C-alpha cells in the first residue's frame, strides 16, 4: 500500500520539479509530516509490544500469547522500516531542490537511525526464547517386548545461562524412558545338562542321574533413568518465523535397569548310570525352569551436536511445532545387543550372571531425539522418538505419545 502511494507521489513531485504549477516545498513537507506521524504512532505500539514480550510476569501468565505478540511486533517493525525507506527516497529525489536542513526539520533522519539501531539490538536478541519448565507424561510403545513398562516421563528446564546474554542457554532435565532394541534381545540356547535326582546325596559311579536336553529361552527387558545437562548457543534464527538452530554440549548420567529372564524347556530326559567322566564333569543339583536376574549399568555420556527448533504453524487456536537434536560423543557403555548382556551361567544353578559393558573402554555413541508438539486450545500433545546407540551395535529406540504440561503457566494460575 505504501509503495503504490509512494509511486503516485513521485509522479506528482516529478511534475512539480519540472516547473509546473508551483514549488515542491509545500507538498514534500506534507508528505514527510504524514510519514513522521505514521512512524511515531507505530513506534509507540512497537515499544508496547516489546515491553510485553520482555515482561517476566507475562511468561508466567497462562493467558499471554507470546507468539502472537511477537508476530504483531514484527509486523510493526516491517512497517516502520518501509516508512523510513520511503522518506529517504523522497529526500533523495528533492535533495537538489530543497535544503537538507529543511527536509530534516519535517522528518529527522535521527528517528530512523535510532530505530535501526534498536532493530539491530533486537536482532542480536532474536535467538532468545522464553524460559521453559515442562513435564511430559507419555506412553512409549513396545514393539518387540524389550522394554519393562510403557511409561515415559520427562521433566525439562530451559533457561538463559546469563540474563544479559540472549544467545546462551542451559537445558537440564530428568528422563524416565523404556528403550526397545532394533534387534531382538532374545537369546535361545540348546544345552545338555546332567541333573541330580537326589540333590542332597553324593553320587558315586553307577548311581542314577538325569541327562536332559534343554532349551534356554532368555530375554532382556530394560528401562533407564537419565539426568542430563546441555549448554546451547544460538547460531541462526529466522526472526519472522522464530525458527532457530543451536550448537550444544551434552553431559548425561544414565542408569540402565536390566532384567534378564530365562525359561527352560526340557525336550528330552533320560535316566542314566553315572560314569567316572560324568562325575568329573559335575552335576547340576536342581534346574529352575524360570529365573530372573537383575542388574544396573551406569553410563556417562559426553558429546556435542546440533539442536533445531521450528514453528511450522502458528495461529490463535492451533500451533504445530517441530524440534530435533542430534548428538555424538563418547561413553563407557555399549548398549544395543542383547548378547552382550547374557554373561555366564553358574554351573550349580544355571542362573545368569549379567556382565554388562562397563570398564575402562570408551565407545563412540550417537543420540537422536525428534518430536512434534501439537497445541490445540491450550492442550499440548507431543509425538516423538529417540534413538541411542553405538556405531557397532543395533540401536535402542523409543517411540512415544503424550501430553506436555507447561509448569510455568500452571504456577501463574495461582498468582
């Protein structure tokens, strides 16, 4: 609209400049004063929007729409920039006909210069996002029966590292997640076992015992508890859409809670007389047809990567948001393959001793986390996935659906 109006004005002023009808001073003055009035009105509105966005109380106000207010400020910013461009073009057109001091008295360039400085400052802050404290209640799907339960919980805090710096952030949280494996963690083994008929009696040569052909069906189910902290620095921002990319450092302490169960199926059983060699090999006193072993593995993860944050759709009633995070680094655990957890069987009872994957070795790991947030009339539904593993073993993964709750806004309801 301003551009069409400006073209008409230029045509009129060109005719005036060629000597028709009257000197241009009066009409140029009118146009510059109109530009100045519009600029001042929008500058006041723009200042109000910035004040609302920077007010800490609004971040706790459940009724305050941060994205809508930010978008309104951006529209005003663009309109003010257009006015400054128009008045500069008009002054340039008549700089040889009208004294520069007189032109500036109608619309001083200092107003636009000050606005541009303010815009540059806001652009430095464009990476800034509001502090967040959220809690996710979700159900994770168990596609191959390797996770111990279906609950996923995530408490996350996202805040500025330094209040005076708008690009550095901290992300810290606690995560309860139940991973599945991209490969089966079931291990089936065939064994021929020599079993005592009378466990309390000493078996001598010629004594009777049971020779059994058994199938050991073992499976691993795991859940994990994680505490992590990340330092993020904004490196790119599309201000009009509030899309952002960060680089981050990642430090995590993770506990794997592993439950290894074994079911024994006897295919064939015969009663035999013991030989000297049988006695030398030893006997199993008793076979438990079902056994469960539990163990914990403690892992430390240290790495770095990229974080992306994107608003796909944003309206008064509906918002669609996408975020992803990719991290690579080093760890002291190597999860992902069920056979690594099998360990050794005790000769006496055939129970498993879980050996885990801990020690002085260092493993390269990858961690990918991506999710969509669908906000509809204040209800934040979240669909996401996380993949974690090494570059050698099949990865662990989780796919989940849940409700994300903004704890800041809940706290604001009680103020």
